[in-house]
C-alpha cells in the first residue's frame, strides 16, 4: 500500500525543490529564488484567489440573480472550492493507487519471462 506519490504536479517544481534541497537555500542566487520560487508561488496564489472573487463579484450580478443568492455564493465560494480541491486531490491519489496496483498485478502475472531466465541451465543437468 505504500506507493510513491507525486505531491507536486510538474517536473519544474520537482527540479526547483531538488535544487533547493541539494544546494541549500542560503547558497542559491537571490534573484532566482525570488523570481522562480517565490514569484511563482505568489502568482499561483493570486490566480487561485482572484478568479473566484471576480466570478462572484462580476459574473453573478450580470446573470441577474437576486441579492440573497449573490450573498450566499459570495459566502460559500471559498469552502466549496476548498472541498472541490480536496475531492480532486483524493480522486487523483485514488487513481494513482489503482494504476500502481494494476501495474503490480500485471507485472506479477504477465512478466513470467523475467522469472525463468535460468530455465535452460536447469534442463542441461
């Protein structure tokens, strides 16, 4: 049940974190750290916070919903998005686990040739 889990979705983040781990945060170039690591974290956070805010503040009033519905959507957009992110993350982990278990069973059943490499030596004796 212990599977390798990829917590970061992109190879770019894995490379950044590996570079930080290998070199240490004090020996990294300050501008690279500021631009590539801290800048991309801030950009991601601003994007993920701005899109729901703009959706609630601009799109819902244009659609003609009442003020009470606009207020309810405004109040519950963040918990709903957090729940959707959690469900998406759990679905992704479940999918990765199912694929990993399928590969284990597949390799055990159908890769027989790897286990009988020395079969010809046994037949000679």
